[in-house]
C-alpha cells in the first residue's frame, strides 16, 4: 500500500497492486483495475517511485533484497 494525497490535502492509502494506469490530465489521476479513479497531488514520477519502492518491499519483482543479502555475510 502507498500513501497518496487528495487535492484537498487529506491523505489515504491505495493498494498499488490494483493500479491500472497513472496519468497527468493535468492533475495526476490513478485508475484502478476496477475502473475507480482517484485524483491526487503527487506527480507521476513521485507515484512511480512509491510504487517501485512498494513492489520491492513486498518482493513482487522477484529480486533479492540488498539489505537481506548484506545481513547474511
């Protein structure tokens, strides 16, 4: 899950596993796989960074975590 900010300043959590698309229309709009849309303050680049960090955290990309690898040495 990642934290995003509504245009009115309130924050909420979204499950990044259900993101279908992220667009700047000009406001950043997240479309979920169920068709629901959310307009948020974060830029496309910020969201990309948050989503990739989340994917790494849950090991969705199948990559060995560097921190875990370093701890085994």
